[in-house]
């Protein structure tokens, strides 16, 4: 299942994107999903099929990364202005 997961990530549009945020999103998504999946294995409900990329979660991750970068840019700008 993990091999299919990594294969699905490599086939995703973000994999070949020139957009740094999309590349970062894919890496962050991979890290978070693998960690959550491994933690879910011993649970009574078990783990889900990780080989299916959750596009909604991917978009949520993208928004979070963009928001974090925007905050970082504002902090840097305010530090220069003040």
C-alpha cells in the first residue's frame, strides 16, 4: 500500500510543478499522511487506504502552507518597517 501511495504522489500534478508551494504541499502531505496512517494501524478501526490521495486534504495542506508563508512574509515586512 505504501508503494502505491508513493507512486500516486509521483503521478500527481504537484510532483512536476514549478510552484514551490505545490511542491512543499506534496512533501508535507506525504509526511503527515504517513505518520497518521502508521499511528492508525494499531487502532480498533485500523488504517485507511493510504494509496488514494485525498485531494481535499491536499488542498487544505496547500492553504495552510500558503497562509503560513503569508504570515512569515508579514512578520519580515513589519520587522523591516518598524
